[in-house]
């Protein structure tokens, strides 16, 4: 079996669902003959034709609105926003329509669409190409928000997102699109959309993250292990709905929690996790919860982006602050 | 300089404001029974509308958006469509919806603050009312795209106002419909006022119909108070779309005889004279005159019909008034196909606050 990258796993999942479900249609800018600017849809147009893989006019509002219209008529559109920073014009359709179609019609209509977007910083991209807006969507009732961090999870979670009868925002960490390869069987097996994945067991501190920062967080855990400190690493993967139980179980064991995300700090998913820890795990904690996040500034242009993004050193420092408490 | 493209915008009127036929009668309009049916549907919508406003004024309904003056445009759209087509309304197209089988009780439920109004009778694939302005145009285009991809001979129709035609989503729908040659009809019901902002302040365009030119769509302006012309235009646009030849923008020129909603007071911003003159052009009076001239309508029939409408509306009003609120858990029960654990916990909490057991 061939080993594939995260973005190849995205392509593999799209191809599997197009082949197996006649209602699935992929649409977006440059997703057709060109195969997408990151190659996420490479080969799909040639294989499935222009009735399954649609180039759209250059209009994010239209992509979102058309997808909503197709979805409430029984199709399963998988729409692509070419970059995270171009997603904001789509929000009216996602928030006012896709997310609440089922609720506001009391189940008469629903909106089984997926909105995919390359997500996050760290690839020396131009302005507006490196954003992490997951909290904006996680705040919206009726949505699911998913961010895979490995080829296998990208494949399984994207299959689940497409099959889900409700709208799913699927953010793909572009920094690790081609970071490494692993075997991903093209078996059509979806992963659950409502669980965190424990990537590494540990007893001393819980490190919680998602997306590309799984890489730095695992590196930090390695460094801690060399000092005899055992960190548990959790990939949240689905930030909405949040599987707090898995985080809670880990914190009951470790008593310490460091949340790592590249999005800005205020109102981020880290704040939600910290709030739930305060509500439900106050007496399990032996140290204050730490957040290692992007700063409350716009994502800087790329000369400074690596200083904006949480580093291994910042994660280590935060972990050690929690370990100072006994 | 040579001309690389040139355009004209046609205007369609068959029945003028005095009830005179001023252009060739479409085939359907040669049958007086068809015209009587159109008149009765318009009249029913107006009776309902008056009752709804009265309910709001007496505290039995929330804010309500009246359809007064729009009856010809709305009924023509409804009559021109097939049940399998998709209608994407804004929020005052009751005439279209009544033709399509939506019951007045659902309109009332919606405006009394109950989501079950959106779970209406009639075509289950029609969209509910759309308050954010013009987003429904893109949803109609998306539905039309689905029909095209599935090779179904169906069309999608959206309604937007003159103000809504200023929005990004309206232009996006037109552009998409042109780019994909979609079976999409974008009707602009130009009632001259977007709350307090007049048509003249919305755009420098001479007509709103011409906005469709930018997307490569057919464009027609029609007297939206003339149900005969309006129905002819809609039938042609829908036939064109159903043949796979693409979309049309229809500008139906009419007038909002009411306030924007019952929460608005139009006397603050528009002159009484203008409204008075608009009443001379309204859609029911001219058709009644024509029907009376044909000898197929008279005062006795008018009274009998209005009484019948009143009785039917009363049945609907009573059905609405007897509908109790849904329990609080209903706000959770339709959010997702399968409620995530966090929603289940909040649902239980909301029920517990009322001292009821929860499962």
C-alpha cells in the first residue's frame, strides 16, 4: 500500500465519496482542470467530469450560497474556500442559513454541506493566506468544525464530514499538507466526528492542541520526556462539538493542562477548554491552566509569522510553569 | 469607436391602470375563467393581509410584513410555477405561497414567533422566508444548479426587492446563473421603497431589470400591477429556463401600499400624494374593471367572494390562535440530525429549569 501525505489523503477521501455517492459534488475556484491551488482536487476532474467537479466564478459569496442551495435540494456539495482568509464573505450563508436550516424549518429542510479550506500559517504565504478562524465558526450553533492533523485522520474525518447530514467546516492545516506520509487504506472507513484523539500517553501534564501544532506539541513532549516528565498529548481534531470528556479524563490523571493553538488568544477554542476545566475540573487541577496561542494581533506577514506561531520553546515553558505547582 | 454589444430593456403591460387592454392578450387571458381565478386569488391574499395587520394591531401577532399592493406580482409567480419547481421567497410573498399550497396559519405562526411556520404545507422543497436580504437569490441559483446537474426539468425562482437588488448576493446569483446557464428566474419586485430609502437612491441604473445583462441573462421589465402581463412574462421566463436556455431577471414594477412592516411608519418618509396616486395603479381595481366589462364579475360576486375569503381566513386564524407554543426542548431537537453530547446536556438543563423530567 502506498504511503500518502495529508493533502493526498484529502484527495483520496474526495474521490472515494464522489465515486460512492452520486449526490456529492466538489465546487470551488480552480478545483477543476487545475486540481486546486494546493492540488487537493488533483485528477478528480479528469476522473469524474465537470458535473461532479465544478469550477466556480471567482466569488466566495457565490460558492457558499450555491452550496447552500444545492444542499437543501438534496445534494452534498463539498465547497472549497481557496484560503482561510477568503472565507469571511461566506459567513452570512454559513451562519444565517446552513447552520440553522434544519432548526428553523423544524427539520423540513437541512443542509448537508462541507466547506473545506486550507487553514493556518507557517508557509510563507502572502497576506490573508494564513488565518486560523476556527473559533468564529465553533461559536455558531448547528455547525461542526473539524481540523485533522495527520493523513489518516484527514481521510477518515473528511469522509465523516461529507457523510454527516449537517454542515461541517473542514479546515486543513496547510503547513503539514506534505509534512510526512503514512499508509492510509482507501477503505471508506470514516472516523467519529465527536472525539479527541490521544496521541501520546503521559501522567504529568496534558498538552491539548489541534491542526499543524500537533507537530510542535509532540516535539515538546519528546523534550519533556528526556527530562523524565511525561506529557499526554491530545489532538482535539473536532473543535465543535468539543469532546471535553477525553480532556477531562487526562487532566484527572495529570492535574495540569496546557492548551496550544495558533489562532489569536481572546475568545479562542483554548478559552472554551479552559472555561470547561474551571467548571468541571477545578479540583482535579494542581496548577493554573496555561494557554500558548497566537497573539491578539492580525497574523503578521511572513517575516514574523514564526514568532507569532506557538513554538516548541513556548510550549515547554508553559508546561514547566504548570510543573512548578505540586 | 465601434459597438461591441448593445442592449435594450423591454417593458410589458397588457392591462393598464384603467382596466383597458393595451397590448395583445396572451392566450391564457382569453379565457375569462382564468382571469376570474387570478382575481380571486389576489383578493384572497388581500383579505388575509388585512386580517394579519389587524391581528398585529390587537396584540395577537408579532411584527408582520404586509403584501398590500404586491398581489398581481405574487399570484402570477405562483401560478406560473409547477409544484416541483422551487420557490425562494423574501418575506412577504404570501400570494405565491398560497398558490403553492402554504396555509395562512403557517404565515401567521411564523410572524407570531414560532418556527413551525417554516415547516409549512405545500412543496416541502421550497425555502422558508428569508430575512437577511437577497441571500435567497443564491440559494435559488444553487437549487437551479442541482437541477441542471441532475438533469431535472425544474426551475428555481427567487424574489427580491428593489433594495435587495443592491446586494452582493443578488449580483452573485445573476453571475452564477449566467456562467452555468441555470434554470433560474430572479424576480425583482420593485415596490419603490426599501424601508425608507427610495428606488432612486438604490442605484444609478435606469431599470433594475438591466442588472441581469451583466450576467448574460434575459431581462424584462413588467407592470407588476398587471397580473396578465406579469403571468405572461413569468410563463415565458420559466419556459425558457425549463428548455435549458438559461435564466431571466424580471423587474416587476409595483408599489408598497403598506408600511414596510407593522413596526414601520411610512408617513415619516414618503409623501401622501405619492401613495394616493399609487392606489390608482393598484392591481385589483383594474382587473375588476376589466372583468366587469367582460360581464363575468359584479358587485354581488365581489361581496360573496369577500365573505367567503373572510370565512376561510377566520378558520386559519382560529387554527393559528389555538396552536400552543412548542416546549423549550424544541430549540435543541432540530439543531442537528443527531444531537452532540453538549447539546443534550443543555437540553436537559432547560427542561429541568421548568421542573419537568427529561429523558
